[in-house]
């Protein structure tokens, strides 16, 4: 009995493990995560302190580690990693443990992590041996998370440059753009990737996605899985898409100002959050990516094509009188569409296709039978390489499809091509500029200059790879010129003017021309809601002369017909009766909205934990009373999100909210506020804050 007790006393045992969260978090650029668990980036060493029951002796004692991937689903598919003593693991970006120094029972170690390891939450076990004898196994009570590492050159998401990593990985406040190519608006978005709910939710979504755990180390597969799990088309994902205009039972998409409230509601209820549209899907996707360490940006494509039949053309059909034929117009052009770019290598593709990859979590296209889109290399989209995965053809059509306008003959139903427009989609593709609060036009990253030889070559390359692609040619004598001008920068509550200038270039003959203009209120995705105005007229233009037709859309015409984005669409069709020449034009218009101002009512500096007063206000520009009014506020380092209802706001009066907010983090911050009502919504504003300790 005494001999057995002596052997037991000699066994090396672990009494505790310190993951050195403060030091490791700082070195891994994860100190802003609000999780209780340590968050580390793969391919980078972490420091451990191991406490033993006796003095450590390198000649007699061995320390090894084992990691086990956290299992959310309960399915028996445990993945374990053995980590044995290695000195050169840092150079190889591989697993290893190395004892740096010991002081009695205290041992300082370095654990090396593989640059391609699985991204997940892990449990840590420490195993100790004495001269190859019995093993003692200690379960560390503190779990930790391993995420992607854009600072590590061996990681597939490596991004060079501190400024880029700060913008696309670390920045908590973002911008997204909306409106039309002529009237671009912007709204701030609180990403909140460091809030404690986000990474926990993302890991659960990856587990729920059904993706094999062995693929958790691949940014390609992780991005693909999350672009599906953030919508609800195939599963109980995070966000329900709704473009109907009826948002009862949920939140109107324009009300959201950030991602955190959405993730919190999803985790609290376990049910999909209602409702979102493209910029909301893009916003929560950026948050998920940055939380995981994958560089990501939110971008907007203006005049974004939806090619429903995949033939790389957008087909619009009109009657001989110039009226759109709704049941034949299945293709569509959205005023704008918001999606994401993720930065990663593409070892699955030929050399040269790494870098930015287009990804879309908005459920509008299936890929391998699931509503998700991408990742598609921007290089392939730009060159017309639509056969390179994933879903490059769909993205190519969104930015470079050709629009074909058809006249449907009344008697024969014959389709006559009225016009072919190769440059009607994919305009002013926009994202937040690196390290600046301004718009960056990245159209040249998606396509060559419109009409250039290289752009035409890219289109031909794409057409050759798509069997259903149409080749439409139209050769009609055009001796009458049409130019349409729609008012820009019109504040909601004012009239809109449309001017059609007609020039007859023929030297001897007059031309009789019919002019048809139809105005609709539309949702941002191009869906018509209300017919606002129809004007038809015949005009005679003498040789070598010009004339103009002016149509005014008054406040009375549209005041009770606007949708949430205050957008109109004008269809203009003109026909020269004697020659058959036809002109068709599509024109998107968006009203400007008033600015929302935010002021801080406090003397002295803002301090963590001390409430301060906020006043948000703007003036109602419409000649009607705003009803069902509310404000929403949230921001970096601010405790919770605020949503407050206020009373109706009469015409010309101020909408105003006064609330108290409490900072929870020290440093620079930004507060975002938005106003919403039945008649006017998504009036936004923001203010910079500096929080002291």
C-alpha cells in the first residue's frame, strides 16, 4: 500500500491552466471581443501557464495537449487534435507545444496553432507523463475560440496591409449605399462583430448548416454555408426576406440600423427574425465574416440585373402603344442591390482567381439546390469567365447583362426588337472607401469600361459559355434623336419634372412622333406598386428642328403612393410613325430625404458607465401628417439598442426624441439614429463619440 502511494505521489498532475486572456487577446487583435472565452487567430502562437502538483523537470516530465471541437448538435462527430512537443511549429504554421521556462510548479508554454486548422470553439485537455509512465489528463474549464487570421501569411484569408485589415476586419461601423445611379444615398450600419452574441451565433449556424466539420478550416465552404444560413429559404436561418410591402408581425427592413439586434433576437427566440431585404442580409453577413476574421466589405450595384432565365439578356416587352406588358416581363432591374465581397485565396481554381470574391446571402438564386450565391472571383466576373465557381454567371449578369426592349405586335404577337442597350446595368458599384467616410467606386473591379474592347470581349466570352444566350441585332434607320432628363436632388414634398427633348435630324421631311410616359412608384427592386401618372401625346417635329415635351409629377400625384425608399420609375416610349424608329427609356428616380440631427446634452466628457442625454430630431417635409412614428438608436460601445415610439408629426413640424444612453466601452464610438413612419421612413443620422474611462 505504501509503495503504491509513493508511485502516486510521483505522478505529474495539472492543478490549473491560465490561458492568459489579456496578453493573448492583445497579441491576436481580439481584445475587443466581449466573449467570456478567449478568442485567438489560427497560425499564431498563444501563451499558456500550466500549474502542476510538483516542480517541473524537463528530463523526466512530458506535457502534451489535446483539443476537442465543441459539438453543438449532439451528433457523435467529435474532432480531436493531438498536440505534442514541437520546436519548429511556428515556422511550419503547424500544431505544437513548447515549454519556454519553468519556475517550480509553474510552467510557461507556447502552443502553436495550424494556419489551416478548423475554425470553431475548442475544449482543451492537458496530459502529463513522468518518464513514460501513467498519463494524467486534465480538462481545462475555460474553452476558447479559434478564428481565421488575415495577419498570417499562411492563412487563406491573409490580407496585406494594416489599413485594409483595420477596415475590412476590425471596423465596427460601416456604410451601405442605396438609391439610384444618379441619386446615391448612404446609411451607416453598426456591424457589432465583437458583441458577445455574434460569434456564438455564427458558430451555431455553421454547426446547424450540415456542413462537414472537416470543412470548417476552408473560408470557401464557411462563406458558402453562412450565405445560406443567414436567410430562411431552406432552413430556419436568421432572417426572413420580405419584399411585399406588408411587414406586419415584424420589423420593416428599413428600420434596422445594425446587425446586433438581429442576432440577439434570433438567439433569444430561436426563431427567424422578421424582416430583411438585401442591405440587411449584406449587413449581417459582413458582421458574421468579420467576427470570424474573414475580410469582408459591403457593396452596392446600381441598376442591378436579375436575369431569371439565365440567357445574359434582360427582356422587356411593350405594346404598340408603349405600355409595359407585365406578364411577359419576368426579368428585372433593381434600382440597387447590396451584396458582399470576401477576401480569400482560391486553391480550388487556377492561379489568379484569389482576392475579392462576390457572395450574396439575399435569397434570390439557388446554388446546388440551396438559396445562396458565391463565392465568385471578381477576376472571373470581370473577364466573363462564367464557368468558374461559384455562381459567377449570375453575378456577371447582374453587372453586365444587355437589355433588349421588344414591341409585341397586337395582331400577330410577333416580337420586334425595339432597342438593344449593352450598358444599362451594373453602374457605379459602390462601397465604403478604405479608412474614409466616403464612397469608393469599384466598378472597374467588376467590369472593364463600358463599351471598351476588353468589355466587349468579356461579354462575348460569357455568351460563348451560355447556350441560351441571345444574339440580337437591330438595324433601323434612326434620324430622330431622343434625350430624356429627370430632375435630380429633389426633396420629398416637391414636384418632379421630366423633359423629353426630340430632335429631327432629317433635312427635308417632318416627323410625326407619339410620346408615351408612365410613372410608377416602385420598390427598390423594381417592382411596381402604384401607377402615379400616365401622359400620352402626338407631336410633329419639322426638319432640322427640336421640340420638348415636359411632364410634371406633383406632390398631389405621389404623396400617398410612395414606398419606403421614396422611389419612382419612369417608362418613356417614343415612336416615329413614318420610319418605325422606336425609342424606349427606363429612368429611376429617388427623392432626397431630410437630415436627422443628433446632439449630445452633457457638460464635460462622456465616461464609461455614466448615462448621457441624446436628442435626435428632423423636420417633416411632407404636406401630410406622419403616423406610426418611431426612432431607433444604437452604436459601438453603447449599452443595448433603443427603439422608442413618438406621437404623430404634423406637416412642417419637428420629429424629436430625447433618451439616455450609457457607454460600456472606452474609446472612439459612433451613434446611429433612424426615424420611421408609415408615410416616410429611413431618415438617418450619426454622430461621433469619444468615451473616457
